[in-house]
């Protein structure tokens, strides 16, 4: 199936087809130089399949893990593109999870002020969430996504068959972003998580629904001036926990799950969320020092002096934005 995201300056196409990685020419033109960026954890088979379809393909394999989203690796890739004489008309393909997507998008968006960019996300998190919406960035030290821009891929190829090799913890981690999408904007999606007895069977519907939520929000507010902030439900505390654990202890989706549990005030919804997160086998809480959480929230790029905009859900499928004093987040909420 195909979905288009209408943006101010371009249309980003999303395809959700099993095995689409094997038929790239159906979706994107490969009549140019192609740099495939991936990491060591992505099975070799996938990049060999992608490269075999490119006439002038080359490969950059980064180390796996969050530390790859760094200015150092960013510069290494830019150097390779320069050495190989890539132009703006040539193509970068991100093949991997959110780390590779964020890094490759930032490379493509800034090399010669923007070159062609397509994405083949291979984790649930990147298929459900990170590969659309155009947010691309690298981290500096332990501060996440602090150097970045908005740059949308011309096409996103979502191949559910690539998930067969994904470790279970990563598989579940990414699904938390779809749970979030349900809570903020799609009651049926949240109910699907409550009802499902076999996630695998419902996965396509889960991904399509979650992408619809993100598409609708991003189309209305591309640069996160207002409405798009609802996508940050659970992220204020979630990001702080990620930072406290030095981006190592918990995965992104897991932190978002914990963050949603911490911030939700409606007890009934909180209990429903608790059951869904248990079903997904993700943690419900983490050990942390409240002072440290407050410290990281203040440092978050979304904070504005003493205030931060918190997303709250009082009714499943509806979110509201509440400017909140950071200090008031102490106490029962965290
Ligand atoms: N840009 C956005 O809007 C946005 C949104 C949410 C998260 N993010 C970012 O995404 C990143 C997390 O992404 P992630 O959860 O996909 O993690 P990830 O990119 O680190 O991938 C997880 C692991 O799975 C491996 N892997 C990937 N595909 C595989 C496959 N098919 N089979 C086997 N192994 C595979 C990778 O090598 C990696 O070790 C974070 O940096 C986060 O900040 C960005
Ligand atoms: Zn997220």
C-alpha cells in the first residue's frame, strides 16, 4: 500500500509492501551514484540485496548503537561522499533502524545543502515512527539530537519481512511508539493493542494506523510549532531517563513507555496502558533520581526556561498540550 505525506516543499512517499527491498526500481530511481548507509547489526543479506540493484552503489557500515549518531561518524560519511564525487543528484539510502535513519538523513540534508534521500527502515521503531516526519539529527556527548535539521526522504520503503531477524526486545520497543500514537490520536489503534492475541498478525494494521497518526500531525505542523508536540507524549520524562542511563540502559521506546506511565494522570487510562505495556513485555518503571530527571528536563531543547510543554491524555485518542512548570513535575508525577 502507498501513503503520501504532503509537505510544504515536497511529497514524501511511503510504501508498505513485503519484500519491497528486493524491487527498489519500482519505487525509486537508482540511475545515479548510491551510498547505502547501514550498521553492523543489520543482517548483511539486506545490504547485499540492496547494493546488487545499484549500478553505481557503495556502502558505509557504521558500528551499531546510539554512539554512531555522532559528529565523528557524520564527518566520516561526508568525507566518503566527497572522495567519491557525489553530487546533489545522487542518492543516500538509509538501511537500518532509527540510528541509521537519523544519521543518514542529516548527512543527506546537509551534504551540498541537500541531496537525494530514501529510507528502508528495518526496525519496528523506524517503520512506525522515526523514518517519517523529517527529523534528522546526531547527538553531542550525551545530549540527544542536539545537532540536526528537518529533511524528508523522497521515499520510505517499509518491508515487514526485514523484521523477521530483529531481536525481540527491539521488536517490542518500537511498538511502544504505536501505543503512544493510539493514545494521542487513534482510539481503535489503542484498542487493537488491548484486544490482539497475536501482534504479528495485526502488525500491518498497527503500522499503517500509527503512520496515519504521524502523517496527519506532520502535514498540519511540519516544523513542530504547535500540534506536532503531541507526538512527544511520554517523551519529556522518557528522554530524561534515556540521558540518565547514558543512552545505554533502556531503549527509546521503553523510555517512552515509562514516561507515559509517569505522566498520565487519568488512573483508568494508566491501568489500561499498564496492561498493554505488560503484554509487550516492556518495563513499566525505572530506578532514577528525581533531581536528575529535573536536571535533564531543564536541559532538554524543548524546555523554555522554567517551563516545558507536557502532553496529557484524559481520553484515549485525544491529547492536549499543557505548559507546565518544570519544578512542578516533582511529586506524584515523577
Ligand atoms: N527521527 C525521529 O523522528 C525519531 C523518532 C524516534 C526515535 N528516533 C531515534 O531512533 C533511534 C532508535 O532507533 P531504533 O530503535 O530503530 O534503534 P537502532 O537503529 O539502534 O536499531 C536497533 C538495533 O537493531 C539492529 N537492527 C536493525 N534492523 C535489524 C534487523 N532487521 N534485524 C536485526 N537487527 C537489526 C541494529 O543494528 C541495532 O543494533 C534513536 O536514536 C532515537 O533517537 C528518531
Ligand atoms: Zn519517540
